[in-house]
C-alpha cells in the first residue's frame, strides 16, 4: 500500500522533475521559516501581547493572501510563462521579507507587521500555485498521483524543517523584536535558491501549453476566479473534493487555535512532553509526521480502494481521532490528535490535487488550483475566526472540540452526495 517505487525512480531520473522538486522544497522551507518566525513574533515575543483574537489575526495574515491573491494567480499562471513568474515572484519575496523583518525589528505594532507579512504570503501564493500547475509538465499522467504525493509530502516536510529552523534560530538570536527580525530575514535564502532552480528551466517548458485568456490583462485577472470555479464545477471529482477539503480546513483551523491556546495558557510541561513554545514545536513535528506518513501510504490506498473510499475514510477517521484524542486535553493526547488529523487531511488534499491535475485541462488548471488554494486557506481562516470568538482564553472547551469534529461528518455527507449525483464521473 506504499508509494509506487517504479514511478518514484522514473520521476527522480528526470532532470526536469528533480529541478522542480528542489524549487518547491527550497520555497516551502522559506515559507515554513517565515511563518514560524511570524508566529514567534506574535505568540512568544515578550514585547508583544497575544490573546485569541490576536492569534487569529496572525493566522489570517498567513492565510488570507492565499484567498485574495488566488484569482490573480490563477489568471496569470494560465496566461504568462510560469517559469518567469516563479523567478520574479521569488525575487519579489526577498524584498518583501526584508520589509517584514524591518517592521518587526523596529518594534512596529501588529498592524504594520501584519501588512508586510500579507505581501510576503501573497508572493508565496504565486509560487505555490505555479509549481502545482507546472507539475504535469514534468511527470507522466500515469505517475501524477504518486508524484503529487511525493512532492507534497516532501514540501510539507521542508516547511516543517523551516519552522523548526526558525524556532532554533530564535533560541540563539533571542525572542525580542530584533531577534525575531533576524530569524524572519533568513527566509530570503530559500527564496533565492528557489529562483535559481526555476531559472534553469527553458522558457515555456512549464506551460501553459495554450492560452485562452483575454488580451486585456485586467479582464483576464478579473475572470480568473470565475473561470476557475466554473472549471471546477464541471468536474464532479474536483467539486466533491472541494467540499471535503473545506470541511477539513475549517476543522483544522479551529483545532489549531485550540491547541495553541492550550499549549500557551493551560498545559504544563511533564518530562519530554513540553508545553509553551516547546509543545508547539512538538505539535509541528507530529503534524509533519502525519504528512509524511500520508504521502507514503496514500498512493497505495488509492490504487487499492479508490479515491472516494480513501477520502471518505479520511474524514471519518479525522472525526473519531479529534474526539478521542482531543477531549482529554493533555500534551500527549493533543500530539496524537495532531498526527491523526494532519494525516487524514493530507490524504484528502492529495486526492483533490490529483483530481485537478488529471481531470482538468491544462489551460484551466492554474485557475482551478488558485480556487483550490482559496478554498483551502479561506476555510481555515473561517475556522480560526469562529472559534476565536467563542473559545475561553485558555482554550479549554469540550464543546468546541465536539462541534469541530462534527464538521468532518458534514463534509463527508456533501462529498458523497456530489459523487452519487454523478456516478459516471472519473474516480
């Protein structure tokens, strides 16, 4: 039930795939480091205060650009040379990271810091969507599920390593404004390396193969989200996947905020099981482990049971795991819950990405991925925002945990209903 070893060897033997993979890994490492640096600046900087709403604001800064920039990214990725966009977006990200670090280092309020971080994450969105849309240009159609699983898993691990790097640098450089700024600035290394790998592709190699955009750029950008949404709705496997993915991300966002509050305000360290910043680091590691295991097993599970069964099982197991391991609200149980929920969510995400890559035409794929990113991140913002208004300051709320788990069941019902209405759609 593991990933196809022959497919992995075929892909790794292709210089184009290796180049795109390294471009993705370096970019994700930079994203993970920047996001963790921002989290450290907001959550554990003694010179700044953090409450549920402030924490929710930090999550929104990281995620909202994925939703706001999505329509623009989709239209441009299906209009312009993706290689050029990857290079330009990475160099733009270098400049914006330095601006964000300066806002942090000079001790500006959360407002200017968040504004600078919004721009950084906006540039990152172009890069992430572009790399996803380009993958079918370096992977054979028969290897897309395995290739997507491997790339997404390694990229998630790279982001986790970037986050761990940020926490490690924070211990060396300090937790104040200056130390946080220095940590954040290190993210430019990953952006520069990503641009270097992107520059090694020939022009046009990463697509788009055809352009059906308006000659007027503004019209093309304005139509990006609408076109992507319509293209997604025409493919039942993608439309159903979006429902499942939305449910997971709402639940994931709500759960993440509760874990952050519990680790910061309610729980205490016990031996190797740490609370506070150490506990969040362990939670990141547990989540990274879930991502890796999901990437390892998902291709085999799909080959054996089919995409609908794997997605459905992922939603059910996430619901059970969240209730079973989330309600005790201890450090060990929260780490297990993090692993289970992340594992299940990644199986859903991998299947949705594979459906887009296999069932959507290349001239629309960038826009559909932009819609997917919008759904993926806007749903998490909704989950965080709703819980921030009702959860106690220390995060202890069994009702929130149970309500969050129920979201998975609603997503399962919607997913199955769409597939049942289109029994002949690709599976």
